[in-house]
């Protein structure tokens, strides 16, 4: 969970930006801060800007921390790419 030193996934960023350019609404939702209560919004926003990720909305700390998510619309990023 070393967010400050996270490395960008350029393949994922390219696909997200392509969807953005096609007119899709991009919401970045992360569990950052859910477990600790620390607010990671500003740092995450700055990171996304540095990485040139295009998005409409950022939600930090709202996703429940879990080992596994069961979701009828969920897709693992490795499968998505």
C-alpha cells in the first residue's frame, strides 16, 4: 500500500483515456484510506494528473476494504486489458 511510490499502468491508462475520448463517463473509485481513515483524495488526484489519466470523478475511501469482491459487473483489470 505504498501509494506515493505507485507506478502507472500505461496500458490501463491508454484504455481508460480512449474510453474517455469516446464519450464514456470515467469514475475512478479506490479504497485508499478506507482502512486507515486517511484522506488520499488530493494525493490520488495529483497522481492521476501526473500520469495523464482522464476522468470525470474521483472517489477515495468509499470502497469497502476486502480480499474478494463479488459483483455482477466487476471485471479484473488483467482480464479487461
